[in-house]
C-alpha cells in the first residue's frame, strides 16, 4: 500500500507575507515530515471585510517572491478569487476530492485556534485535516493545552502542537512602517522588501 502524502496549508491574507509566516511553514514542514507547504493567499476572507492594503495581485506576487527559492514551498491560488467569501471547509473539500491520496495539515497560530469555534463549519474542517497550532510565547502553555483538549473532545479533532520560535511580527505593523518610510529589512524577505519599496504598494493606506 502506497504511503499517503502529507501536505501543509498556510492560509492568510499575507498583506504582506513576512518572516514569521515563512518560519512557521518551515517548522511545520520539518516537524511533521511534510512533502510541501502550500502558501494560500485568501482573495476575500470573511473575517476581514473592508480590508485595506495591497490588491490581490500584489499580495499574490509578494507570496510568489517569498517562496520561490524554497523547493518545498509552493504558492497556491486555490483561494484567490474575487467574489463570495472563502471558507476553509470548502477549500479542504475541493483539495481532498482532487487529491484523495493526500493528508492535509492546516497550520495556524494559537490565537486562531482560540477562535476556532467561530469559524464556518469547524466540524467539517476537523473531519478533513489535521490542525497544527503554533505555540505562542505570550500564551501560557496550560491555556493552549486546555483549549486543544476541549476542541479534541468537541470535534474529535486531530490537533498537533508546533514547536517553533515565536516571532512577534505583525503585517499591520509592517504596512505602517513601509508607509512612513521606516525600515522593514529582516522582517520580510529581501525580494518582498524590494517589491514593496519599488511598487509603493503601501504608500497610502
């Protein structure tokens, strides 16, 4: 019997993608022996209605630049479309139908895990993937363990803790710094920094 493939998913607005996202993806790839990690910018996320920032094409280009030199990172346009809200449960459903030989590992921050009950179709999400929660330095381990235990019991979920250095980097802060001319070097990949500065994408927010 052929061994099942393991693929990670890093979703988000990536406005812009930064080093914290990349370290999270690399840590998950290493710790869970993933074949690759899909970086999946969201075209119309329901939790960020009225979002201001880079256009879809600009966010997509920044992700492409950020991941292109890593052989096990891949840009996915699975959630990059304009109309209608994008829900994780539907994305997982499509991916699993298209790739029945693959187990998906959905990578999220601990703060997202705390809000998981508010997501659209949390039971369906848990039925279709393994949840990978990154440990946050500012969150007591006991609190995270309690939440994982509660969600496991409620949804019969497979939830794994990802042990990775926590870089407290905010895309919002990077946008603000870029807008006012403050250095963003080392917070984003160099190619992404060059793109932001040359395109003026965050010149006016």
